[in-house]
C-alpha cells in the first residue's frame, strides 16, 4: 500500500489547490502529533514541502489572473475617461 508520503512529485503537481492544502494540513497534523520515526518524519516534511510549492503555484497563478483582470478593468476605465 502506498501512503500519501510516498507519492511522486508529479502526482502532487496534478492536485488542485484545495486537495494540496488539505493534504498539507494533514501532514502538519501528523508531524505535530509526533510518534513517527525520523525517516517517516523526513518523508512527511519532504511531502509537505512539495505540497506547499503546489499551493504557492496555485496562489501565484490566481494572483496573476486577478492582477490581469484589474489591469484590464483599469484600462477600460481609462478609455472611457478619454472619450
């Protein structure tokens, strides 16, 4: 049986934001709870890093889309003011 810790990075890349965030929350919960071996803790930490990167890319993409929409709206407002 493959745990979420052993999933390859490519699988993490395919996750949506909410899925990655929820799994990251679970990884942090498990790390904070303790009771894992050093090897398990390192694997969890590495998985958490991958998931955090996925979340950051989703958030950066959302920010870029929002900025583009706001810039487009501002450009439209400028054109209306010129008329």
